[in-house]
C-alpha cells in the first residue's frame, strides 16, 4: 500500500512510537508522550498536522519514559518520571498522561509526589503547529511556510496559519494555566505523598468555531467512547477456547472500529480507512479488500465503501490524476497540499485493481441480504467499471488488463505491490510496464463472474451468459500465457514485450481463490507456495528466497503480508488443501501474539527457525485495515462460513484446527436478523436463523459454480 507518488519510504518514527487513531484523526508521539518536531510525529486531522510540537517538561527536565500502554486504539496511558537534577538515580516525581485522540487530542496530566517533602514544580508545555500536509511530514519535505499568528486569551492559546489564501487554526486550552506565546505553564507545589492534575485539549477550528471535545471525567462520554459503544453493540460477540486467538479477534474488532471514517459528503455513510499512521483515508483497493473480509462482522461497511467509491468513479480522462471513465480511485486526500500534489484535485486514480475489485465486492454484498433496490442502484457503476476494463484496462486489446502510469509523478507500479521495485524477474531485473499482473487477471475473472450472477439473479440470462463466456476466455488465455511449464508456477506478470515475468511470487496465490487456475496446475502451485523458499514459518513470503531480488527486510520482495496470506489461505481451501490452509492461518494468529494481538501491515520474511519472533518491518502501518481484518477472515474462512440470502442459504462446514478450541459467536449479522453460531471441531450449529433460510453443513458453492449450474439449468447440489 502506498500513497500518491510514495515511492520514497516514510522517515523513521523513533523507537517505541505510540500511534493512536480515531476516524480521520491520529496522533504519533514518543513513548513519553512528547511530540518531537524533528521526527514525523504530530496530531493530524483531515490530512493536516495541527500539532507539530508537544513537549512537557518539569523544572526544565524532559520526562523519562517508563511505560506506554494503548488502552483503546484512540486512548493511551503514558507513565514517566522526572529526572533529578542532583544526580541521584531515583526520582520522587512520577507523571501519568492519559491521552485520547478525536478531532484533536484531550490529555489529562497527573504529577505524583512520592517523597516526604513538598515538591515545587514548574510545569511547561511547549507547543507548535505547522499545518503541514501529511505527505510533507511523512517524506520529510516540508516546503510550505504558513504565516503564523498567535492569540492569547485566559487559559487558552490559539495558533493561526495562513498560506495562499487558506486559513487554518488550532486552539490549545489548559485549565488554570499561564499562557505565553510559545508555551503554557503552571507553577505549583505538590504536598508530600500528594498529587496534582490538569486537563489540556488541542482542537482545530471549523469556520471559526472550536470543534467540541467532551471531557469524560466530567461525566460526559467522549465522542470516541460513544462511537466505540455504538460499534460494539452492532458487531458479533465472540468466545473461543483459545483465549489468545479470542484476544486477537477482539483486537481486530477494536481496530476496525477505529479505522472507520465518514464520507464528508454523506456523514451517515461509513467507510474503512486504509491504515495508520499515513493512510487514514479512503483507498480503493485497501478499503474494498478490508470491507470484503469484514462482511461477517458488519456488511454495511462494504456497502458504504461501494457507495462512496461509486460517487467518485472516473468520468473523464485526466493525465495528471490518471482518472479515466469508469475507473475506481486509488486514494482520496483532504488537505490543500495533497490536492496540489494530485493535480489540483482530491483524488488519485493510479490503481489497476480497484476497478475489478469494486465489481467483485458488489457481488459479495449482494449475498448478504441488502434490498434488491440497494444493489440495483450500484449496477450502473459496476457496468461502467466493466467498460473501463474493456476500453482502458486492456490497453492493447490482448484480453489482459495492464497498467503504465500516465505521468512522471504517478506510481510506477499500480497493483497491490506498488513499490517501485515490486515487480521483477527471477534474476532480479525490474520488469518494465505496461505490466499485466497475474492477480489482476484473477480479480477481473472474479468481476465477470460476480456480475454474471447478479444478472442471472435479475433474470438477465443473456448478460449472464456473455459475462461467463468472457471469464472462460480469460481463464483459458491466462493458463496459456502465464504458466511456466519448466518452473511449475505462474508468472507474476507479463511485461511490456509480453514476456512472462518469471519470479516465484505470492501473487499467484490470489488466483486460486478466483478459480483462474486450471485444476491440473493447482498441485504444483500449492507445492511452491508452501515450500521453505516461500513459507517462512510465519506466512507465505511475497517473493521466494532464491529469487534475485529477494530481501527479507524489503517492502514487497520477501516480506510477509497478512492479507496476502489470508487470500492465499482462502484459495487453498477452495481446492481442498485444508492442512496447508490451517498451517497458514495458525501461523498468522501465532504471529499476532507477539504484537499484542494486532497484526501489522507486514513483517520481515526471515525464517521462523532463525528468529523466534516475527521481525517487525520498520515502517509498517499499524493498525492497518486489511491486516486488522485478516484474523477475522482467517477464522471465517476456516469455519467455511458464508451466506447467500437470495439463494435462501447459510453455509457452514468448519475445519478449525484443534488448537482453536470451541467457538461461540452471538449477534452475527444475517440480513435484518442476528444469529448465534457454535462450532466444536467439525460440528456446528446455527440458531436464530430467519424464516426461509436453510443452514447447509457443507462448503458454499462458489460464484463460478453457481453461474455454471444456473446457465446449464443444473440443480444447485
């Protein structure tokens, strides 16, 4: 996952960095709670850094970090002590900072005096706001200088910035503080064994008015707590015999809830942001995959994501933003600086896979009990997406969808492996675009079949037949052109000269789930994916360890991505490779144990027998949307749980490993109803099923099977 023109890596955040996230706001700080301007720290709201320095000192001494703990994705507790100026090791002054992020931050600061003597304290909070754009901070290239003015009033300080007619401001308020131009301060004496505390808020202004931030300690529920409470009430409740996995799933629920953002044009519409810290915005590919994997938790997230992307679907050809008619965007940005980078617009369309994924996810959503009118309203967008595949995606008419950036500022690679060196030959040579990626052809195949089923469901047999034939032609050509018989696996891509890019990569694993691979080739593909050169012990690597470009500490050339593995696992299950799927799923959930139950965006691809814990990738997003939904997808995939309410069915055929223990889920969404699911080994039971719905204790037929059965007028059996 990369942002616009983001072939450069994010700068180092510093060790022990704490990231808090809530909707489109997030905060990055040091482990003592300070925000340091020389690092990519800050409080960000709507892609703007509204706080660039936030340093707390007591008697001119910086705080020494003792511990930092994230209580919720949006709240953390920092414990620190004040170093002594006389050289003694132990300090009697201990500081606690409880911080919550929302539209800004709210922080409660408590200083405790553990000595038998009164402690005179001069407490200072130094503050700065540079209103830098998120990308400027991420890439350490801040070039815009805002004209700053500061206004002091009572116990508050307002910092105002102006740049080329754009005005922004932030208000810092501290109860009982003395306020200066650069800092807020207190002079206090804390009695022996006593304590002192205050509350500080930092909030941006909107149209000249300060955005309110409730104070929970005053008996009010904060907006973040209220959002969390509403989210918890609507999602499933899970209990497992394996408490570690249960903790990981619950953490996934929490992170997914925090990554929800509102469509600014439709505040009632909720979508999934890609991930913190740098991608707290709508991403076509990431948001679609995350909402697809979260369907069993909250199908409305996928519907909101589809509707929001449909509203921004391409209508014209724009070289600067790579917009094309029918194309689904890559990312949305809200700040003025990002807009300038995007050619004066707020959206960038440099993604080759978001458009077929849009149609595929619509097909999935159509199974989850939304009204026919709801699905029908999105069909024109789906059909325009299919038109894009034909008219723009297939640039040379060879039947494959390929990409090449339209301008020198766009992403060089526009699939999910979008780093500049992410697609390469076995000898390490970088492949030249236009590139036709293997997994993109799988998504196109999935889009054809999803739209074919919706057409059949609507009684349009002619359209269903046409789309099925397109899918069949694509499958045949893919197996002819991408298969490498001398190697026993599929090329990762075809390059500009239509040469197979012969690296052994994880991309082909996605093709399993979408039924793009001929049955006779599947065993060899599985053998390569699960070989020691690909499987690290924590998951399948993005690139085999004997490839020329392999680097276990790279972004896409040997690392392990949880979402990549979740999709591969689903493909293995499709073809009956249960042991292999269990092995991947178990490894991912074991990896999560080493990071508090939270899977990061990726981790390094070192062998498990070399390092006993997954080696972190330094710039990985965490929490990140499709990593957060990976444990959910692992569990529901191994449950082999799915719905197809237009067929009147729930399918459940569990193959959970014994180590998972028994599973009990309540409040699981099922159309307008809620059901309870119990799984013990391979036995299962579903209660509360709506009238007219049948529970099938076998694996659900895939869309390709359903379409074939329907068009051949075979019974669904």
